[in-house]
C-alpha cells in the first residue's frame, strides 16, 4: 500500500498538494485496511490502469473501480463453471463405476 501511495504522489506531483506526514499515515492506514485481501500484483495492476483514466490523484474508490474491472475481466461465467464441475463429477463417477 505504501508503494501504491508513493506511485500516486510521483505520478501527480505537478497537480497534487503534498500530504502532511499525519495525513499520509492516515491514508495509508485506511487504504491498507480496505485492501488487506488484495494481492500486491492486483493492486499494482489496478493502480497502473487507474493512471490511464484518472486526471487527478487516484482515490481509493478509483482503485477499487479498477480492481472490480480486472476481476470482471477474469471472471468465469457461472454456467461455464457449473458445466466444468458437472463434467468433472460425471467423469469421476464413470471411473468409479467401471
């Protein structure tokens, strides 16, 4: 999370006012709490995507939008997942009854 915040400050250095140490610590704490279950590689990918669409420093909401976008990109439709499970269990049942 600290790395993501540093990227954000560096990317928008010309348009963002500097954060005080106290505000930076507060933001890092909030972002860390909300992103606790997000793998680092996913957070980094989302931040890079946010840099391409955000004209101002990336907010936590912007980052979460990009994370949802990435998640949707890789989501397996429920019907496909069910068909896979159904095929797999059918295959296993055929093996055990043969």
